[in-house]
């Protein structure tokens, strides 16, 4: 599986949020979607932190 980019992670999280907002979703489906959404957001946050570190390294050079 190809590594997804930051924008794709955010898009995935947005789609999961839309799923969570559906009234017909079951509790079990909600929990699974929430867990998946949090993983997507955590991965996006990690990518953002890595980019910030790279920028700081470049500025320090």
C-alpha cells in the first residue's frame, strides 16, 4: 500500500466524520469509525510534526 499524504489523511478523517454523523449508524460502527478517524488524524499530526522539524533543520543550516 502506498504511503498516503497529509491531505489524503485529512480527507479520510473528514469522510469518517460524515459517516459518524449519519443517524442510522450503529454504536459498534461508530466506535470502529471513531478509532479509524483518530488513527488518520494522528498520522496526519505526525506528518505535520515531521515537516515542522525539517523546516527547523533547514532554517538552522
